[in-house]
């Protein structure tokens, strides 16, 4: 892997673009905003505005909130291989774990990828 001509910001932007495309194609609706942060061996992706109108309505009570969270969690877990491939194609590194949560209050989702190596050390400062 050679990031000598690529900045950390460019890699973060590429990941944001790829995750937004994934959300649009796989989940059926893209986020209003996506921001990615590379921190050591972690990739932290923050997506804003991911809930559909139906999910917002369903989230008006506790049972609906839990259903939305469980459904979104299962969908992402079923697409784990796709997400790992996206990250590997951009970074050249293997994903060793993936964590996610979604807020039914703000409509924000976070995805955290743990990589097998520290990605930050590949960038020039």
C-alpha cells in the first residue's frame, strides 16, 4: 500500500463517498451528510439523516424505536462483507471488527471499523 501521494483527507472522503453510495443502493436511501475520520487503526463514519419518513413515524414509541434499531442492525450485519470489501478496496487493509448504532431521535448512524493495522502511519504529515 502506498499513500505517499494521497492525503488522509482524500482517503476519508473516498470512504464517505463509498459508504454514501452503499447506503443509497443497499438501504434504499442515502444520508443527508457523511463524514469519515481515520484514527489510528479505526475508521469512524458518521452519517446524518438516515431515517426514512416511515422509520421516523415508527420511532414515536419505544417498541417502534427498538424495531427500527434491530432492523437496521440486521441489515448492516447482512451486508458486512460488502462494507468490509469497500474498506479493503480503499485502504488495502483488512477489517477485523465492525460496530454500529443508530439514533432514532436524531436519525444519525455511526459505523466504526477496526483495521488490522494502524492506517494513520501511512500518511505523510
